[in-house]
C-alpha cells in the first residue's frame, strides 16, 4: 500500500510539503532551502496572509507557542546557546514571501552570524527565501526537460533531498521532545 | 490630592515605569531611550526572565498578542508600511538586557533602516538598550549632584521628559484604538 498522501502545504505560492517538519492546528514549521546558519527554520500560519496584524488572536498565540516549541528542539539538536527570532512584517521590512513567517536562527558564541552578520545575511540575497523557493520551483518545472543541464540538475536535486532528510530528522526530534514532555518513554 | 502611584515596572534591573505606555495581565510595552527609528518600542513579559523558552504558554500568547496590538497603533500613528519584529533570545544572539523583549520597529519605504541598516543599528552600540538604560540610571544617581554639568544634565533631563511625553502620547493612542475596537465613541 502506498504511504498516506500528506496534505499539500503552501508557503505563499510555493509548495513546501517536503520541507515541513512540524504542524499544529494553526501553524507549520519548515526547513529553509538555503539556511543562513545551521538549523535556520521558518514558522508560518496555515492561513496565507502577509501581515501579522491580519492574524486572529488564536493564530498569533499558536504561531509563537510553536516558535517556542521548535526553539527548544533546535536548541538541543544544534547545541545553540541563543536564537534570533525575527519577523519581517511587510515588504518594506524586507519580507520576500507575502505569507507571515518567523525566522528562527540558532546561535552559538563565535558563530558566523556574530555581530550583525546574521541580519546582513537575512536581508541580503542569500537570505531571500522567496528567491530560493522560486529557484526550486524552476528546477521542478525543468525536472523532466529534454536536455537537462546535468550539473545544475544534480546540485539542485541533492539540495531538495537533503532538505527533505533534514525535515524528517527534525520531525523525529520534535516527536522525541513531545514524548518526553508527556513523560512517556515509548 | 496626589495622582495615584503607578506600580513600579522593571525591565531587567532598570526602573522603566515612566517609559511604559501599555500593560496587560502578562506583558508591558515601553518606549526606548534611544529609538533606532521613530516609534521603536519594546514589549516584555512582566516576569523578568532571559529566555523565551522559560515563558509559559499564556505568557507567550499574551506577549505576541500585545506585539500585534501595539503594532497596529504604531502603524497608524507613525504611518508605517511595515514593521521589523525581533527577539534576541540570549546573549549570543545580541541580547543586552537579560529580560525577554521583542523589538518593534516601524518601517517606511526609503527610511534610514533600509536594506540591513536597521539590524546594523540594532546590533551596534546605538541599539544597546542595556547601555542606554544604564546611562539613564547614572544620570538619575547624579540628579542632585553638588556641581552638576549643566550641559549634560539638561540634555539628559530633556531626553527623559521627552520619553515620558512619548509614552503618555502612545498610551492615549492605544486607548483611542481600544475604544474604536469596542465600537464606542467616548
């Protein structure tokens, strides 16, 4: 029997189902195509709307309770001593996908994000999550081209499978922490 | 009769009662001593604890519902088209006061925070909220010195009174929005 088909999850216009590692009634967490630092993930409401002000009180509560929950697992598995949590609320604040998303970036003393570099990266080209997702869509559209560029094709494909692997790993780690909170030892 | 004495509110070790413009059961909002851009404020839980992971689910929900509520008023009164919302969760993420605080920075197209400058400023010396508060405490400790430096004294004093004025103005604007939400026209 084939595995159950996961409900398709979109981040703005982008299909991100394979990047998602945690879902709640109102929110989902996805790994980044191009993380700025290891463990850089995004937390989004299921409802695709650009601005924080458009979320209901329940959506806001669930979104940041999910940020907290995911932060705990990221802290453990990435050995983080701190985290940057950031919402670019609107295009003029640097938002590149018009769907509310909170960045969580695990930090350690002396890492590459030191000083303000983590923000430089987030605001720069490498932190443009919209651009990265568009590139993935383009790759997918080219997935059965007549004459694929093998180099680029294989680089991208590996990136997508790595991403899926990271999402599955984090999903397992989130479940491990959830079992521990319930006091179980399954 | 003297006005009722407001409950003292602390942000980390600092007394910030006169900077506070909004309180909820779990959170408070304060104006910044040295805003990076006009309308830059901080939202904190009443309970002074350094990390987001230490807050209860109710505290997290209230904190970010307050971020949303304050954001709406800031957007209106500062004519903002976007907002940066950011938590430096731990010292290695740039946190300068060990008491959870979410920065809200109103943004407009073409403002001084463009690109990554708003983050440069936040991470730099001018964004060090701890340092700014320490300087204010030092000023207060010198408030009745034998030979005050008049220049510095008057500059600081004006800054504190401006801050109090801004807090009172924002308090009024928050109340105006609250009345509107209730549909009243008091």
